[in-house]
C-alpha cells in the first residue's frame, strides 16, 4: 500500500477553527472522491498554538501508479487547487511512504 502524508498549515487570513471547519466540510469530501483512494485520514493538533502545522493528511492508494493517476486527473487538479485556497502549500511537507501495519 502506498501512502501520501502531507502536513498542512493554514493561510494567514484563517483562524485554526476556520481552517479545520473548511477542511472537514469542504476539502475532505472533495479529496475523498479521488480515483483509487482506499483510505483517507486527517489529524488536527490538540494544541494548535504549539504545533508546527495545522493538519496531517494521509491518503492511501494501492500503489504509486494509482496515486499518480489520481492527482494527474482533472479531479486531482481540482483537489490540489482547492487546497491552495486555504493552506500554505509552499510550506507543506509531502512524503510518499510504503506502509507496513504492525498492529491493527
């Protein structure tokens, strides 16, 4: 399984609460429709003032080719464009991982 992990920080014009609400109600449903997506989680810090980012998103795909195709699609470009409206994408940390589940 291939996982894309992304840290996101809110735009300066949004409060943490506004960022979190937009992410949950607008962005997450849009991203959830990515082709081939098998699992999708988002975590928010319990103490946002002391955290180095505002959200950690984890998107799971069966393989790297499926993930690449999802983001290269028209819908994938729409998801990316939407993220740019509420998050500082230049500051986002991205890593593609091969995940091994030890305890489930």
